[in-house]
């Protein structure tokens, strides 16, 4: 997790850990503003925003991250503090994006760059506090949690708890209808009691929107802090549902949950378990009657306590033994196996149509311009959707059908540009993810990844609630699991564009990263995609080639140090990485190969 490295760099790890621990103990916080406006927290916010791919998008003032980069650090810190002393957020830029799998468009609000940095600074300090209070089975927009974990929880409840009735409730325009006053009370109840901080957050919520004026309710989608605020709102729902059964406090102390649940079944309580991802949630129940009670109870709770309405036409009760339920792009249903029912999962129809549409656009681009870069864009798309949907039990069947439906289209578009064959001596990046069992097209020397070649993967069940960046134990678990992130980082590397790079260089770069399990070949540290540089061991100007044996995967700062000649630059880079004697010896070995002076 790259955020941890940034925390360490700016010395904020201990602060966030302390906030989280004190929040766990139920303490209130009245001096948060000083932490938020500290030099280290502001610079951490800038560093985080700078690394986001959306940082190139300007707000209504036209300022981009490149403009902010030119401001000296101390000046940026003072600028943020000065703005916050009498904070009035600038007008939010309104843009519309297509709704996934639906007609119409979804509104997004794009704050100005300095407002994004401010929101990030607030989020960094509030998140460790709120994370201490959030319900354990809320998975959306939280550190180290994902849609796959939410899906795995639903499957677990179907398979092991034998809960086959699902209450699906759609909140009508949730992000546009959050009650601001109620949100402030919810934050206060979580221990966020710095009145200056609460006032500024209210101003963020009421930032004027281009062409629409000042909002009276809602958390604008597109804001850095909006997902966190939305989770605060719905945490009340999580805790209320859980308190009705799962965390219900009994007078008698039971030795196990099984014994407690057996006793609770003798009462009039409603058995039900909530699984939530952002505003998309399900309550799983044992029978139809209980599901009906939950449906009406949740509808009333949302209306009376959270001031939110539901969409009756989109809300329903589903018997998974008879019908499919949809969740986060997947479909879920229960099939009898022996004496019990087990959860089966697939891909929702609208998502399959969207996949076909995107694939066709990328194939058209290859037809218009049959370059290696366009093939790599297609391959990164295929690998991305495979990585997401391979958690579905029926993923192979679903993608085989998608591949069949696209077969004629692929043939008509690529027949004059490529060979259709079983890959002969495919590169390591291909064989890492795909077999030679499927024929595929080869364009510009690169094989297209086969849509049909994907297998079900179970590893989401390995999720541990202790996995959090805000405790020492959680960070130890994160470091142990970094190796498992190689596929996702490879996916990001595939999307990167390097002008004038050869196909050989691009592919060998990916192969090296994969072979080294994402670790720098000089320092041994895990590399995130944005930190990866591929170095020619024998530089090209000295006769070096793009051959696999001449390339090395290293951290970008180490790469700069290998090539640096200015003494001041070398000194600053050494301060940044603080190399051990062994690492410095390796760096000097690379500098010697490049014909440069050794660093003393």
C-alpha cells in the first residue's frame, strides 16, 4: 500500500495510529485543526493528490496539478493555511459521465485543485477516527477493502449460515440527498468535536456548483472527502441493523455465537445480516416473513432517522433459490448441492453488454491504428475485467459466451492485420496469465489476450478484519501481502505510455517486473506501478539493447541517482533514499557500467 510509504516519509504514521487507538477507546477530539494544518499533513495531501490519475483534471479556475507543483513547499503550506483561516471553497465544476449499464448520465462535481488538497488533508486526519467506528462488514471506499470482499461475505452467509432470502433496497439518489445537519451530528457522535473542523466541512458540503448554485443537501460525487462522509451517514444504518441481531447485547454471556443465535431464535428479534458497499447493500435473512419485516423496518429507518427515501421499483425481496440477485456487477443465486444450497455467482447482463461495447471500441482502434500500444490497451482492458470478475464461480462460462459473441466481429476487423494462431513461444507476461489452449490474434508483434481464458479464483475469503493501515498489527499484515498485488500493479504498468519505446522493451519491462515479484532489483523493496523505472544496465548510447538480460526494474529515485551527475542532485537523492552500504555498492556498480563516477 503506497500510502504507508507516504505516511512514513512525512512522519504521519504515529499520528494516525494514535488517532485510531484513541477513537477505539471512545475519546473525543477537539484539537484536530492543528493536525490537519500541520506542514507534514498538508504536504502529504499534496503528494497523494499528485499521484492520483485524476489530478490532471482542472476545476473551474483552470488550475492543474502542474501549476501547484511549481509552488515551493513552504509557500504551498502557507497558502493552504491562509485559505483555511477564512475558508470559502471555489465553485465546483459540473461534469456528467454515462451511468454504468443504464441510460442517462451521472453528475460529478470536480473541485478546484487547492480545494482537493484541502479535502485530502481533512480526509487523512478524519479517516483513522471514523475507521475505528465503522461496521466490520462495510466494504466500500475504505482502506484495503473491496467489492470482492463484500461479494465473499454474501457467499459465506449463503453457504455457511444458509441464508437464502435477500432484502435488496435501493436508496433514491443517496449522494444527492444526504442531510447536512444530521451528518454533523453523526460526526460529533464519532468523537469529531473540533467546531472549526465541522464548520469547514459544512462549507465543503455547501460549495457552489457551476450553473446550479449552493446545494442544501447531498455529498457531491467527485469530491475527495465525499466517500468518507457517505460512509459516516450509512454507518448508523449498519450499526442499527447489526444491533438488531448480530451484535445484540444479551443479559447472559454465551460461550459462542452459535449458542447465542440459538437463544435469540426463541425471541421475536429479526435475524438478519447486512453487507454494504457504499450505498449498495443487502440484508440476508432465513425466511420470507423475516425478510418482509426487514424490508419495512429499513425503509422506515432510512426515512425517519436518515431522511432518505427508497426506490420501490428497484427495491425487492429475492429468494436466491428461485431468482438471481445483483450486487456490484455480479449476479448471485443458490443451487442445491447434496443436502444444502451453495452460492453461485456470475456477471449481470448489463455489465456483459458494457464489456462487449468497450471491447468493440478497443478493437476498432486496433483496426484503425494497428500499433503495439493499442494492442496493449486492449490487453490491459481484458486483464482488468478478468481480475475483477474471476471471483465469480461462473466466470469461465460467462466469458466464453462473451468471446463467442465477439468472435465474428474480431475476425472481420483483424483478418487483414494479423495471424490467428496458438501463441508460439509467447512472452512471459502472456504465459503468466494465459495458456496456449486458446488461439488468438497477433498484431504488431503482440498477442491479444483471449477473452475466454479465465478461471474462478477464491482468495477473497482470506480477508482479515485486522487488515488496516492504522494499527501496527494491520501494517505487518499489509507488508506480508504486498506480493499478492503484483497483478494489479502489472495491470497499471500495461496502461502506461512510453513514447518511442519498442515492443521488445515494453514486454521485457513487464516480464522483469513479474519475474522479480514487483521488487526493485537494487533495494529489494516492493514497487508500485507509479514508482517503476526500467533501466538499461548497459546504456543504449554505449551499445545497450532492449534485450531482457540488459533491463533492470528499479525504483524511480534510485534510477535518477544512477544517472545523476550534479553533486547537489546526488546529495538530495541520497538523503531521500538513505541507502545502506550494500545498496550504495550496487548503485555504484550500475554507475560504473554507465561510465559515471562512483558515489563516495
